[in-house]
């Protein structure tokens, strides 16, 4: 179909976002995600909701087929869920990468044995196909009115900034091809951490010691900082203070709400 200026339409999104939430252990990622309306919790091995959080849950995701089945059943309708929480993307990575390895005929995505199709990083590069398929499923749910919340863990990596000296920063704990792809395709990437301030104290002549203060107030970062990745497509503030039970309400002021399949 040819493009015509007579068939213009609004570019304003009306679908609920795909949100990726990551942060340090015990910060409250799952508790925040559970605030999404009418949510279904889909855990991977080793993940569970914290005490006091009670939401409908699937069996543990243990294969790529489980992911496809979950997406297809939600898209088929006949339920009241408006949000899907996947905990975590690191937990589904082995299944995603296993499909990649089978497709290219290698033992694994990081198999560097002689003649392997995955050697020299090619396996991770090829895994972008399967990760894109996974994100397409998330997009289909969003288009159908179901918000998707992906939970992830962080790791600290050195960043070689071409304009400054190298420094450490938090990134997603995924392979080097998957992390950037997920960040690109998600509508919101939120990094949760504690607010910490550094105070210096003079303890002698020309000698100071520095100590940290705070560490109790939780902050949801929504735009990129020097020490972490974050972003949003909704003109949200750089960060908001997270108080348990109030996080979603604060975030939801800026994006379309999930309606569910039945709407």
C-alpha cells in the first residue's frame, strides 16, 4: 500500500507500556510490579513474590514452549488479567538462548569449539532473533491491552566512555546483545536504588574521611544517569520516590492504562 498524506493518523500511543524494572536485591522490584492492575505473575526458577504479596501465579516457566503457551493463552482472551509480570528475564535467558543454539546447530550460544556456529560471539548475535521474537510477543500483549512488566537483575560493569575516563555503572545482567535489545524495545526501563549521600569529615590536618548516609529512601530512576541505564517514552520525571503501595499510581500518571483483552 502506497503512503498517502490523505490517510494520516495520530502517532499518540494508546496502548499500555512494556516496562522493564531492575535494581539491587531486595529493593522491591516484585512488590512494585505487583501493584500493576489485575496482574498475573509468571516466575522462573528461584523467583517468588515477597511476604505480603498475593497475586495469581502461573507454574514456574521452564521452557521456551511455556513462554509461547503463556502468551498465546493470554492473547486468546477469556480471562480478566490486565497485566503480566515475568520474573525474571535472566531466568528465561537459558530457554531463549537454547532455541538459538538449536537453530544454528551449536551446543550453546557461547560454544567456541572449532567449527561451532556460535564461535567468536556469533551465538550471542544470533540470539537477537529469539529475543526479538520474545519482545514481539510482549508487544502483541501490549497492543491487545495487557501491560507487560519484565523484572531483571543488575550487574556492575566498567564503561569505557569515549568522552571521559572509564567508570563503573549498573547494567542489565544479560548477555551483551540481549541487554541493549530489551532496553531499546521496552517503553520504560526503570532502575530502582536507594538514595545515598556522601559526607566528608576532617579527621586531621589535610586529612578527610568520607562515609555514606541515608540508604533507606528508594528511588525509581526513569532517565539515564552516569551510573545506570534508564529511559521512558512518556515525558516522565527523571526519578520518583518509591513508597510501597504507591509506586504504580505515581508512574501511571504518565502512560495509558491497561484495559485487558475484554475491553
